[in-house]
């Protein structure tokens, strides 16, 4: 671990304050539970720190490939018709992030960002089939010559805060931080049908490292 991500600073501050308050109240009203409260508070804070960790890893430079935008497990590989940005048939690959995964998201390709849209919505569990289209989400559209690629950051039942650093009409760099989803959920990526998929369902991926498709 290289450190704690900036998106976690406020959450860590609030949870530490809440833990200290709970410990003080326990000492005052139920001192027999003080040790247990200390242990539970420590475990809770360690989990919070884990959520916002910055991983120590060497990122892959692969202009010929699409790199996983996040850590997690492949939960969907299917042909779909995407109507928001690609506006046609494409291949959807979805990666589910558990609360134990790194929560940073990275640009999967180097290309110009030409579209960005936040969609308010529901907070269905991330593996629900409708979460991709009905949950709160952030859509990012990349243009590579005449080819379009769409990435969606999707909130879930736990993850209710999506952060995105992408800027329209700016060239995104593969492996550069794209954003952050607090406490899990999933990222969907929509690729051209003729690009070769390199992953399998239930495969564990490392963001910024694992190759999920071959461009071409």
C-alpha cells in the first residue's frame, strides 16, 4: 500500500470522530464493554483505511489492449445494444468490486474523452441485471478514430458516491486515475464486437494491469 487516497480523508475523519464518541459513551454508561468497543472500533477503522488504500503496483503500458478499469471479478460478458453513446451492438464486460477491493478506477485505454454524463438513479445491488441502466451511474465516452468505447461507473446498494476526474475533449491516458467509487459496486465497459475478449466470467482482475480485450 502506497498510502490513503484523497477521497477517503473526510470519511476517515468522520468515522474516527464517531468511533471516539462511541468509546467515550461506552466508558461512561457501560464500562464492562469498553474493551470490546475498542476492538470493534479498531477493526472498523482498519476496514475504512483498507477501502481507501492506494495500491503498490506497476501499471501496464499496452496500447494494443484494453486494461481493466478496476480491481474485481468479471460478472458479465455479453453482446448488447448500447443506446446512450455507442448507439449500436457491442460487447459489455462488467467488473464487480467488493468492499475488499481497491476502489480507484483507471482509464482503460488512451483516447479522447468526448462524452461525460451523470445519471441519478436507484441503488440496486451491483450484480442485479438492471443496475447498469437503472442505478446511479457516470458514463464516459471515448473516441478512437471512428471507434467508440463507453465506460460506466455504477453505484450499488453500499456504494452511493461516484467520483470522476474525466474532462471532455481532453486526451485520457491509459492507467491514469479516472475516478473513485466509494465502498464497491461495479464498472461496465462497452467495446466493439470485433475486439477480442481476453477474460472469462468470474475471473479476478487487477485494475491498470489485467488485459481484458485486444484492440483491433
